[in-house]
């Protein structure tokens, strides 16, 4: 039996209090996740050794799902892989099965093998500062804007961030990934002491990755929880909040106040809902 399947059947080592906090968060956050990602395949992250330990991911399912849980089959039968699809009931069902976080490759709901949101992931390395992360986000925003694309900033709750780039025309992953590499290369060339695509850079640089823009690869969705000790929320922000909003300030325990204000991600996605990859790459 695969590790992911074993994890799905294992007993979580979260405390009862942590379980209650995580469930309470998703009672609030699940409708917001669904608002932007309804029907896309989801990968669940569990922490069977407790939060702060390694994540174990449940991706495709090898046993039947309950009839009430929506799913997506990817690939031709009989080798198709079955994924749980994003819906309020499916996310809460996974939380009851000990999921803490959720990821996806964010395809369009119309086709799990075509892009809905492209993503650029940023992470601090070797003592890089939060201020350098903010500078890197702005540098990539500028590179994207020069290419004709707008993005949504999302703080990962720990030491990094992501830029989500909506596309209305559901482009192919290979084409989008090639374009993203070119955008990142231009940003790195303009900011060589700040940005790197090298995974093992020795200096204090912000690492940039676009490799999760592929079917079956994934990164954490906005409004989900990271499995570190404080259970921080992956928090979408407005660009004018950058530098005034502390990464990790919103957690599963205090997310109600932030979530009650507005669905920042959906609002920003709607503002760029007509963005087409064909117009940018053509």
C-alpha cells in the first residue's frame, strides 16, 4: 500500500484542541476556497507526527470514495488517477480524516490538464529577510507586467509567497511553464543579487520556482493552513498591503477576523478575469 494511502487511514497525532481549531478554520474558509477553485483536484496534507513534523500527502485515491464526495479522474481508464475535487463538503470530509492543508496544480475546472491559475513560488533562503521577499515579489510583478500579465500576491504563512496569475483561456501547462521560465529569467537578470532559480544557492537570495505548473504537481491553495506549530494561513493580500502585513500573522486560531472582511483572492481574480494567455504570449 502506498504511503499516501496509509496516511489517509492513519490516526492523526494532532491534539484535540488543534483538530478543533483546524476544523473551525475550514468551516469559515472552505466557501472562500471553493469560490475560486471549485471542482479542481486537491491534494491533502496530513501531519501524522504532529504539526511541525513532515507532511504526508494524499493525492490520487486507490479506494472508492463516498458517493457524496466529488472527484475527478485524470487520464484514460483503466489507468486513470482519481482525485478528490474541491467542494465545501469534500474539504471538510478530508479535514475530519485529519487533513491540515490542501494543494493543487490549479487547473481550470473545465479541464484538469489545462491552466486556470499559473503560479510563481518564492521562498527565502540562507537568512534572506522579509524585506527582500517583498522586494522580490515586486520585481516579479514588474516582470509579469512587462509581459502583459497581472498577478495576485499570496503570503504562504511561513517564509515565502506566491504570485497567482489567472488565465481565462485555459492554456496548456507546457506553454505556460516555458513562458514563466522566460519571465523569471528576465527578473533574475535584472536582480541577480536578489533572485535565483538555483535550488542550492549559497547566498541569501530569494529562490523562485515555477516547476509546480504541471499536472500532478501542486502548491498550497489560498486560505489553507500550513502544518507548522502556529497553524498559519496562506493569506492573499492586496498589493498595497505588501510590507505592512506580517507573513504568518493570520492563523487557524484567529483567521475569522481576516476572512470576515472580504474574499481578497476572489476579488483580485475577478479584476483580472478576462486575462488571456494567448494575448500575453502571442
